[in-house]
C-alpha cells in the first residue's frame, strides 16, 4: 500500500479532508512554531495558528456555520466588536504624554501612512477592486484591529489573509524594519542625540485630550469614529484616575479575552479553500510592500524634519510613525542605543509611535469614507 | 597641529596631537576632548602619512565625547536621561566601574533601558533604590572624583 492509498483510506473517514487542508495544517503549525519556539508575538500567533488547524479539521469559522468558531465569528468579527474591544485595552496602555509634549510628532504619524495609498494604487493595477485594494493598503499601518475593521466593512472575503498579514508583519517588525532603517539613514544621523526635557503635561490636558480627540475625529472622519472612540475611552479610563478597576479590566481581562477569541476566529477563517490561492500570495506580498513603503515614508519625513531642525531630530523616530504600538517605538529607540548607549530617544520614538497609532486609525477612517463614496 | 575655528564670532584654538590615535586627543582652548572619527574601519596603515597631515578629520564626521577625565569639569553625576522607574541596580557603592558598564536599569514605556557609565571611576553614592520613580535629569549616582 503506497502513501496515496493510505491517505485516501484515512481521508475516507474524514470526508472533508484533502491535500489543501494538509498544507494549511502545516501553515498553522508554522505559526504555532513561531509563537512557541521563537516567541514572535505569541499572544497573537498562537491562537491564530491553533484556529488555522481547527479550520482545516472541519471547524472553520464562517458567517453561516453553527460550530463555536462560527458563533464567535458572527458575534465578534462580522459585528466588528472584537477590534473595538481590543482598542479599549490598547487605549489604556497608550501614554500620550510624549506626543502632547512634542506635538510636532503628529507629522511623523501622518507621514507613516503614505504607503497605504501607494499600495492601494498598485493593488488596483493588479486587478483587485477598489474596496479590496483599500483593505490591502491598510496592512501597511501594521494595525491589526484597524485592518480588520476596514476590511470587514469593505472586503469581508479577504479578511483572513489581510488579518494574518497584519498580525504576522507586526511580529516581524524587528526583522523587516532594521535593514530599511540602516539603509536610509547615515550613522551620523543615527547618532543624533535628543534630550527629553519637555514641559510637564498637566493632568487637565491629559484628561481632556481623549475626549477632545473623540469629538474632533468623529466630526471629521465619522467612519473612524467607533475605532477612535474605543481607543480614547480606554485612554480616558486611565487618565481620569478615578476608575482604576475599569482601567485594569480594559488593559487585562477585556483585551486578553478578546485577543484570544479574535486570534482563534481569524485563524479559523484560514481554510484551504479561502486561503490557498494566488490572491492570498499577492495580498501577503502587497501588504509587505505597504509596510516597507510606510517605513520609508516615515524615515524620509524624519530626515526632512532633521534637516529643518538643523540636525536636532534623529530620523530613526520616523520609522515608528506606523501603528504597531509599542513595538515600533521600542525598536527605533533600540537602534539608536545600539550605536550609542547614551542616546535615549525612547520618549521621542513613543511620541511618533502614538501619533502613528492615531494616524493609522484616521487614515483607515478616511479610506472608508473615500471608498464607500465611490 | 593647531587649527583656529571660528564659531559665532568666537575663535577657538584647537590643538590635535596625533590623528592616528583612537580616540584622537583634542585640546580646545585648554579643555580636553576625545574624538572618534566616523571611518573607524580604515586600518591606520592604509592612510598615507602626508594625507593625514594635510587633511585633518573634518568636523562634520566626528562626534564629541564628554570631556576626558583629566579635564577640570568632568561629569561627576549620572543622571536619568528619560523619566521612568528604576527596576534594578547593577552595582553597589564603592564599586569601580569601567566605561560602558551597566549601572542600573530604567524602565520607561515598558522598555528596559540600561544606564551605562560614560567614564571609568568609583561610584561613591547611589541616590536611588529599586522601584523608585525618577524624573528627567534626576541624579541617580555620583562618582567619587
């Protein structure tokens, strides 16, 4: 009896199983390997990998299914509840004071979104429709919840590959970004020291900031309103200082439970039939390109700011004008320290990184408005 | 070799002893500095002697280090570069530390930052304890001299 016979014998007892499923089991295994052995964002990759395995054993999450993963899908992904709940927790973890102390960092947060639009154009040229292309572009901001939110509205059929790309590239930031950062900056630029001596941010500013941002963004980019409102609610819980229990719940229980269910459900959409096609490969490639373009745009803008400031700004902080808070900010700080152990650009990098977090949400909202109007 | 550098209408007299030494010892109006040229990968033997004399390292390619230990205004204090929380202290009072040795770890924005010695010397006093919140430029430790 050769292997094919054994396989067809086995698959008789599993009528839903085929070679594609086997490939996806291996893909799920790789995600789990990265999570367990390499500890690349295990909190995300482990549930996604496990969900991927379940999806190919007859437990796929789908809008029509009746298994538990499909129930989670309808409850949290279709309704876009999960990304919003995650943002409440993320808001509680973000400290906007480095940004409030250095408002010019907003520019870097905006510059870090250019890749979204560049990739959108390229994706339409490759045959994706405008809704799909916009969803693919959002991968560039490396903001999982925003990518899911935008894709769920514009191109739900691409949710699995886009979410997987956004989350896997997030875990690959320390591998993808440093070569670009080294290529585009000179050693002299990386050695620029930045002292952090801001005016202290008063409590009243920190408390009113999330409320003010919610009002302004909701009026200007109504499609981004739910995301920004969730993010700012989390931040408000923290900065208000009077609801420590709620703040802790948002930062721990709520975000942890939601991350588990979101990862598992996204993984469970990775069935062989929806994932093993050339579109997925193109999406993974375009998403990577969007990420690289965002990094380049941020770095170039950082160099521009460095030039106009007379060499007082270290252009490395441009690279973290993407979302991916706080991994991107930490990486920029680490790159500067690797060159000079006395150079602490962490607070500046975090200012740029929080601006990038805001920027990616607003860019996602604007994209929704733009594309849905077409 | 003596160079006169004019910065904002003030003329400084810069004296460089040996451009081959690393770091290059530079004397600016009587104050000592250590300078690391950027192109550190070029072996010194490959630089023709005459070019080293006629072309001193340009000022755009060097980084000023803190004044060297012999100078009068040496840095005695170790200050916090950014606000954060001290999570561990790696040395004790009276320890002799080397350049680049880790003194303590400052956690800010959930990132651990090693605070390292920018000179060698003996740590006379440690002014912080593990778990302390520190402000920007708060003095963390003092050298004995």
